[in-house]
């Protein structure tokens, strides 16, 4: 009896061991049969017939259903190993939906398209101006389980296809270049994070957000400024300084330089080419940004935005008559920085309240968390109330370092 039990155990153990050798992946595809898209560009489809050109594989059909033109940038493995001079494989396809366009690509691309390593999605201004189309694309990107939520979303006033066709000098693999550019910790606070998860968080909240702007060159690409989205629709552009102001207010700005003019005491009067000021660049670290509600009446809301920074003097003047060891000079610098910073911040707030009439500052989020009773009263009419509220900017700066002295 005991011998039979041992035989049964031995058989069971043998079966268990064999199963480890029999397992497999039901959807297994060799890596060389996959095409890993590093960047995708999404444009509004517009058919432009080419005179004297017969319809072929590269000429999309001009049918009413086509709404999107999608460009895929796929790193060329042969280039990476030095066997080709073409860094990116570029494919363009059209369709009525994002999914349909991707499916159409299979009719002329011999590999299975994979979004598991997707780094960047670029959207054109034309797509962003159509709310229903933009929302369909947002849903498609969010619904796909293979698309990483930490990828970058950018928009352009040119076409997304133009962006992906640029081969930057420092890294001609365009998708990789853009991902590295946006991850660069030294990148100034002039475009926003662009992380898709952050953008979706804003859009899920109230349909408003900022999306970094990307601008193509001949052999380079610039990411600076941002597009303003209100109720899932593109409203206009913010420049680099306004975008930096937004990041400062939102508390996400990286350290960056700011320059101001300081009265000069080092030039003889009437000296040829003399100036009556020095341009002083200071590296500012933005320590905190806090909102404070002062007026709690829904008809007279007042919010104070308190910004705290500290800085390092990067340049001054060789053999100056003034010493940076003089506390009075440093206090003057602090005042000049606060004055300039305030002017920039107020200018941005005015644009958002008067021109765009959209709250992407985060005041709505602050009220919902810290003053829920007041928020419930104003939530439904916030788009009309926001342009009328009183916003006060309070800045403080403390220069802590002045660099190396003689």
C-alpha cells in the first residue's frame, strides 16, 4: 500500500516537472517580427492629389470616412548596429479612427506594430480644435493596455508628420531624442512636464489643461511654450515666459535663471559705449507655491498666491565699485527679482482670466480640496466666475549664494 502511494507521488511529481517544459506563450512573436513605434504623430487628414502621380501604396484613398492621418516613427535596428544610414522608418497611414488607421498600416508594413516602447505622441493644432475628434483620440490612447501612461504628449502648430521627419543632430532617432529632451533635468521651466498621466488627470477633472508646444527646425526640434486646452478644445498658445509663470504658480518649475537690470556705478559719465545699468542673471530655485483664500463670499472671491524662491548670483561685473558682500546690495537684488517676477506672473494671470477665461492655475482644485463648501456653490459656474475673481501675487526671494569672490 505504501509502495503504491510512493508511485502515485512520483508520477504526480514527474507530471509537474514536465509541465514546466511544455509551457509557452499563446501570442508569441519573434522580436524581429515586431515594429516598435517610438513616436506617433496625429494630424487631421487632408487629401492633396499629386499631379501626374498614379495611386499607389503610399497615396491614401480620398474617401469621406478618412479623418486622421497618423505618422509612425520606428527606430531602424539596422541603423543602430551600423548597417544603415536611415535612423527612422517612417510610415504614414490614414483612417476614420486611431485604431482603424493603425490597422490599415498592416496592409503595407510586414511587422506587427507594437506600442510597448512608445515615448512620444504629437498632436497637431487642427486635431485639437475639434473637441469630438480630440476626445476620441484621448480615449483610444487611454484604452490601449500597451501604451505607457508616463509617455509624453506634445502639440504643434505645424503638422505632426513634419516633426517626426526631423532627424536631430545629437540623436537622429527622433522618438528617443524627444524622450531624452523632455527628461533632461537641466531643461528650463518653459514648456510644462508633458507627461500623459498628468495631462489626463487635468482633463478628467474639468477638461482643461496645458500641453507643451513642439516646433520643428531643419536639423533640430524645440519644445517651448504650451497650448491652452479648455473644455477639450484648443484655445491658443502661451509663450515661454507665460509657461514658466504657470509652472511657478503650479509649484512644478525647475530652477532657472532670471535676469534684471541694476543701476551701474562703474562707468564714467559720457564714456563711449557706457551703460547706466548692469544685466544681472540669477539662478532661481522655486521653493514653494501656496494658495490662500481671503474672500469666502462666492461673489467676491480673493485668492493670494504665495511664491517663495531663493537664488544664486551667476554674473555681476569685473572689479565693481559695489561689493556683493554688502547686505544692502543683496536686498536691492531681492527687490528687483520680486518686482520682475511679479510683473511676469500678473501678466500670465491676466491672459488666463481675460483672454482665455480658463482656470489652469489649479485654483479650482485648491477650492475643492480645502474649501469644499464654497466649491459646491461655485462649481457649476466656475468658467464664468474665474475671470472675475481677485488674484494677488505675493513673492519673496532670498539670495543665498553669490559665487566665488577674489
